[in-house]
């Protein structure tokens, strides 16, 4: 997901890729990797640009990362 988002040059998709990877790392017990990816979400999240993610993807990516 991350590679596709980078190729598409879409920061919103990169945001979603980081959330997905972070959650996957967390459930695999890879807590350092999970933390790194989820902290990255907060750094690239833009409230104005990413406001519709909750409706499009079913969750707000920043809220999911902070949880």
C-alpha cells in the first residue's frame, strides 16, 4: 500500500497505508514498528485535506492512529 501511495503521490493514501501498516504491526506484536508508523500518521495528517476519510474509509485515520 505504501509503495502504491508513493507512486500515486497521494498523501491521503499514504496516510491510510501508514494506519493499516501500524495496526498490522501492532497485532503482530511488533510494537516498535507499529509506533513508528502510527506516530507518522499524526505528522502527515491534515484536518482540512483528510476530513472526508472517516466517510470514505470508515474511520478517521488520526483517531485510529492515536487509539
